[in-house]
């Protein structure tokens, strides 16, 4: 827990203490940047409680300990996959430890750290109407891949529509004026499957409207080779080491 400044009486003030990163530098005999990495890596505790903020204040009487198996291997950038609900205006609010999927297999390899929720890039934003797979990453290479290849990387969406679907509609949807050529198939009487470039996802509703169909809901279930799978709505998981878009 961070030690915060407190006041009592007129003009009296509790000691501010020392910056945690400085205390770790002194104890470990390391540089400030390395000390901060140990702290952000979740290896440092104040009086037995993990503290991940290098700027936390620590008093002389408090004990700072660094885990005996501390290392800096967990500091590589992470990518989070979120099952984003429709009408979600701020998906970053859903990215926090309590909404981490309990079925995330990567949990065996990655400890959830506060640093994993900082400096994230929203790489494949969903239209407000849409739900499903969203990607947030600290990895510049993944961000570049999803951005630069958005016009060719295939996104798969399940679209619930109202209106009558016939063969002529499917042909028009595959080769319409609003979307680039797309793979469109009928799932059932009310649902269509679209496989199309990521840049075209925001235009799905307009393409449906062009043939007299109303898009009731749009759910993205795959980006490239990465599926939404069984991730519950509102929950997130880590991109696994072997997964590639």
C-alpha cells in the first residue's frame, strides 16, 4: 500500500518518507531503471504487501523486501483480448484485474500486473453497434500488423438481421457498393456470417441496409487466426505465446 502524506494539527505533517525506487536501489545496488522494473514486475513488497508503483513513499520504519526469485523476464509487452459488449464507449474501463477470465490458460505463464493496463493501444476498434473480439496491446509490432494490414486481414462477424434473406440479397452483399468483396453466408433465418477485411467492419450495417435488411446486432468472433472462442462478454484474456493474427 502506498504511504500518503497526512496532516494533523496546525501546520504539522507526517514524514513523507523515501521514494520506493530509491530504497530498492540502495538495497539491491542497482540503477533506478532496474529498481523500477523490479517494482513494476510485482517483486517488491512494503511490510509484506506487494507495491507496483515506483513512486510510492516508504517510511524508515517500514520494511521493503524484494522477492528472492525476482527477475525481469515478465516485463515484455502484453496483448489483451476483450469480449467487448455493444454500446461500449470506453472499453478501457473493462480492462482490469477483476474482469480477467478465470479460464485464461496464459495465467499459468503470466502474473497479472498493474503495468499490463498501461500504454495500451486499441488496435481494432469496434463500431458502437458491434460487440465481440477487441484487441489492446503494448506490442508495437502487433499494433502495426493490425493497422497496416487492416485492408487485407480477415475479420469474421456474425450479424443478426431483420427482414427477409434470399439468394439475391446474399449475392448483393458479397459484391455490393458499400463493402469490398466479402464472404457472406446464411447461418439461419436471422443470422448472416461475414468474412471481410477489418476496414470494412464499420460498413456492415450500411451494406445490410442497401438490400433492405436491418443489422440488429454485429458480433466479431475472429481476427485473422485469433478467435473469440468461449471468452465471456465483458471479460478479457492474454494473447497466448503461440497465437498469431
